[in-house]
């Protein structure tokens, strides 16, 4: 069946399936220049790019569905007998790897929060400096005006 002959319901179903299976890897670009620079520096390192892809995949529903299928087949096909020692070892190893990626992402998230906090502080200080400058200029102007009048 080609796309031209597909009904709107078919497209909605395809969109739902795609939404469930394909992880959302496209995030909006950061609005803060400091975060944008951090993202660019992070992308320069191959290990960071690999870690980001693993994190994106492991945080997706496709990852969950594949594990459900894997565990179901492992147990259903009788690959090993209960208590599933090899499966437990594989899952434990996977958990070790994933916890490393999650910890790295959490550390970067904390750094991003600190950068945003600093940016907010800089913005607040800039507003205060502008307000004081405007106030000083207004006072200087009124002092000049009062001196120039007889």
C-alpha cells in the first residue's frame, strides 16, 4: 500500500507506532548561550556522543519493549532453568552500564541548573546596574537643569 492510498487513520496509527518505538532524539536547541556552548563542547567528544545515543535509546519505549520481548522469549523458550542465573548476570551488567550513563546525565543536569542560576543572577545584576545608571543620569540631569535656571 502506498502513502497516497493510505487513509488518515492509517497515518495516525503509523504515527502512534513510530511515537512508541522511536526515541525522541531531537531536542530543541538550548536558549541559553552558556548551555549552547556546553552542548557544542560535549558534541566534540566521541565518547560523549556515544553516551548520549545510548542514553537516548535506553530512555525510550523501544528499549522497554525489546526487554519485555527478550525476557519473555528467554523464559518462554526455556533458555535456562529457574532462577535464571545467566539472565540475572546479563541484566546486572546492563544495569551497571546504564547507571553510569544516568549518573553522567544527572551530573550534567546539575551543571546546567547551576549555569542557569548564574545566568539569572547575571541578568538580575544587569537590570540593577541599568536601573541605577538611569537613576544616576536622571539625578545628574535634574541637577544640571536646576543650576542653569536663574
